[in-house]
């Protein structure tokens, strides 16, 4: 995403907990900040994309975090996928303490979408503020959709992840079933392409399930589990029934607990195979 912004001509300052991870973007023209404070003090728009709600809170309100040096007129754009209510609470707190405005802008599309600038971005915040960001977000996305007040982007991403996660879990059942029935599972994505059962996860993850090719990790089981837990928490707060997401979270937790938390979700096919070494088809 940083490279896309640089290629579009935007000056970008960067900071990361692991400084060695900055080499790829500093070589492309980004300027490495010495600290979070250094970055915030010299930026109009502060963008972050980290792992979970706790990481966002630490980065914003922790010791020498964003809130310690933010000012009125600045914007915080959070691309992370985190809890909607926590987003609303942190946005209000940041506004009250510093005058800095918060826009939640979680993304969908994976590494490929980030590299190609085809992410789907679902945004919550003041509509006028979101409209002012559209030119800046254009190099990153195929579509920016305004969903409502702060937190609305995160609710939309929860919905996105419910669909993605349950889709991948059913795919695991399908590929195991087809293999046991003697079908050439590597042809399933080809056979189903363009039909109602087709999806981007099927085309990207299906071949990996068919071939038991798990070495390249494009996304993580633990990420889907985190998002399904967010879905269930949101549903409980609204007294809304989400039985598929509830079952999906427990199946994902079962798989993660067997040592697959940091593995690609393609490994979910193991839940339905008799042994990990079952014959590939």
C-alpha cells in the first residue's frame, strides 16, 4: 500500500516496530521516521494497519503513541480490522484529547489487492472527511464505499469476514469429500468457475487444498478466528443470531489449537481428512 502511494506521487513517512521491515519501502522513496512522534508531527494524515484492537489501542494511546503528539486538523485512517465499538470509543477519546479525527477504513483483497491497488475499502466517519480522502485512497483501491459514522467500516468488515470464513470452511469440507469420492479435486475450481459457487477464495485457496500445497502462507487461520470472534461479540451486543459464525469460530479455534494458527486457511482441509498424510488427488 505504501508503494502504491509513492508511485502515485504522495510523500510518505513510515514507521514500524521492526525497523528492518521498512527497507522495501524506503528503497522506493519512503522516509523512515525515527519514532511515532516524529511521524505524527510531520504528517497531515496518519495511516495505520496493525493486527488487532489491542495493537491499535497501544499504538494510539500507549506511551509516546499517536495521541501524545496529535493535533486538531490531522486525520487518523485505520486500515486494521478491529472491534467496531472499540473503534467508536477510541475515536471519541482521540477527538476529545487532541482534536484529531478518526476514520475507520478496513480493507479486503489480501496481499494481491494491496499490490495491485484493487482493495475494497469500507469506510466509517464524517462523510465530508471521507470525501476529502478519496483522491488519497484512489491508488490503493478499486472501490471506496462510505458506510456511515465511525465504526461502520468495521461492522462492514466483520460482515465481510463472516462470509469469507464460512466460505473457506465449507470449501474444506467440499475438497475432502470430493477427494474421498475419487474426484480430481484440482479441477473443482475450474469446473465451478463462473457459476454461483465461484468465489475469489475458491480460486486462490481451492488449488492449495487440492494439492495440499501449504508452504506459501497468503493469510492466516488466526486472522479468520479473530474476525469470527469479533462477529460473535458484535452479534451478542445486538442480540442478533449468527449460528454459522458461531460454529465457524469453534471449528477455526479447533484447527488453530492443533498448531495451525499461523498457517494458511487452506490447511483447514485437514479437519476433514482421515490423516494428514492421506493420498493427494
